[in-house]
C-alpha cells in the first residue's frame, strides 16, 4: 500500500523527536501503535463480515434451490400417483357389461422431443402449473376445488 523506505522512516523519526520531544515521544508512539492496531482490527472485522455475508447469500440461494427442487419432486410424485390411481382404480360396477371383459384402456406416452425434459428430469427453474396437481381432500373424503 505505502512504499516507505528506511531513509524516509529515519527522517520521520527525527522530525517527530524534534516536534514532540524526547519525553513525550514513547507515549506518542504507543498511542500511534494503538490507533493503527484498532484500525487494522476494524478493517479485518469489516472484511470478515463482508465475506460472511457473501457466503450466507450463497447458502440461502442453495437452500432455496433445494427447496424448489423438493417441491417439484413432490408434485411429480403426486401426479404419478394420481395417474396410477386413475388407470386401474375404476370400480367394476361403473363399467358397462360390454366393457366388463375388455382390458382397461392403455395410456400411451407422448413421443419424446429432443431437448425437452423427460419424466425423471425436472425442468430448470420452471414450476409446474397448479392445475396439474389434484385438489386436496378433506378428512371426510370430499374433494375441494
């Protein structure tokens, strides 16, 4: 930071000795040392606080991203469960007699598009629309929605 040579230090010491005097010079140097120490500690504290803040922002961002990904996984599980429930859980008495011996209709997968996320892959930073999730059920079995 400062580029002070030995000759400049000697010159500063001689001027300080002449201005302050030999009796008060040790006390002045002690006071100067205390001030420099306080300034260094303050500077180091500010620097450490800034580094902690930067680290905390990164941790908060990472926790937020993990929470978003967990929410997407939960929604994906709910959608899969609802699809599985709708495929084979239709009661037999609601089917017509003609359909009684037939197999349940198959659900075909849509063709995969290059670059589009698959079932196991979560899209980056997009949240699925709320309409895809099934409405919540009350304890008495009645659906809201």
